[in-house]
């Protein structure tokens, strides 16, 4: 099928968002054309019916791992004066809802621009540890949590992203999100190294996601999960939002990661379809 034929077919059939989600036959044809030019299609959890935003709104005082401001904006053109609005932005890559690319914790891992696009669309598996996190700020996702998820939901799909839902996203506007003690040590949930190793060894998982500031739990002294996970050319998402809006399985995550040369990550627009 020629490119023009594909375009015309899509225009004729995709008359609304509902048509888009229901037009499975057309989607299959378009997908086949896309595979020919962009590589293998990623796994989809199921045909989607709705989209959920998994991204925190970014603002100047959004909490950061180091505690200092990492996002600045300067308005240099104003509509009333210039006829249009425009800002200069100054931003640390690892601010707000953002991606950790493999290069972040490795010498020669994939930059954010080098991550295969098919790895940015992934079945989403949500491991709920809210009850543990309520009792212990330093709670971690362990192999037992992963085994319990598998027992309840079946095997983790190929190409999946496994997300920790600790309920921590609601703390973003407060000091509790960093939760630093009198010595400056932060306390928030994360993945245990053994859980990351289990996913690397026993499942074909492309990414981890957390609703906190780090893949590692707050008081980690050595970033063990970062150093194990990212150099294997897998990615991470930190400060993800709205995991409570989704089922434990069945959603498909889409990561709108930035694409700039040599990037170690960057603020991302993250969505889930279910």
C-alpha cells in the first residue's frame, strides 16, 4: 500500500477519537506500514478506550532530589506588547515527571534520543505498596511484592514497564515528598535491588516507574538500583502521577521522552491508555 493510500485511508476512517480506538482493521493496516519503516510494533496491553495523564504539572518550585530549584522560565515576548508569548526555559534534565535514560548511570548506555521508540510504548504493571508505605516511609518493592503481583495477575508481559504505586504522588506540593530528616537524609519508597534484579533476570521488562523522586528508596547510600538497572539499557520514570487511576494490569504506557543528542533523560509527558 502506498504512503498516500495509507494517509487517505486514515483520514477517511479516523473521524473521531472513538473511531480511532474502534477502527482495529484500519489500525492494523497502518501498523503494518509503520513496521516497515520504524521497526517492530511494541506490545499493547489491550485495545484502548481512554487516556490518563501520568504527568505532574511542572512549575518553578517543583520538589527536586537535591532540594534546589531546577526549573526556571523567563518571558521574553509578551502577547500584549509583541503579538505572541514566548519563554526561555532553563531546566535540569531530571526535574518533574522525567525519564532516566541508560546513559544517566553508565559510561556508554543509550542516550534519551537513542532509546528505541518501540520501547517507549509498554504494557503497564502496577505494584501497589501503599499499605507498606503508610507504615514505613522507607518501604521498598521486593521480590515478594512482584511474586504476589504475578500470583494475582499472571506473568509480566514482554516489553512491560513495572511501576511502584506507593501513593507518594499526592505529597508533591508538600515537604513530605522529599521527606528529609534533620540530617538531610530523605525518606520515601523505591525499588529494592533484589526486585530490580529479579525483573532483569526473569522478565523482559524495558522500564521501571516510581511515584517518588528516585528508583532507589530515599536513604539509599549507593543508588544500587540505578547502577544495576540503567546500564542494562533499560529506562526509568521518576515522579510519575495518577497510578491510582489505573488497574494493576491492562493499561499501556506511552512515554513522550525528549529526543536530544546525548541526553541522560528529561522531563516527559507520560500517558496511559486503557
